[in-house]
C-alpha cells in the first residue's frame, strides 16, 4: 500500500481497502483504490487501470 503502482478506479462494486499509505483524500473521493490492499465486498467489481 505504499508505492501506488496498483492504483485504479473502482467503477463498480465495493471493496474494503486494508491499508492506504499513498492515496490522497481527493483520489479516494474520486473512487481510486489500491488493488493490492483491497478485498471485494460484492460478488462483482470492475476496476479501471487506465483512468
């Protein structure tokens, strides 16, 4: 959760992000997550790595 290489936008679904040492508040507000630190809370999630 430090390097932000896996930063992506959560387009659909919900996740629980365990640790976040690199995303700013504005990124979280826009729906960005760290996929390496995220556990799906819904059956389906859609992530956008290009956004």
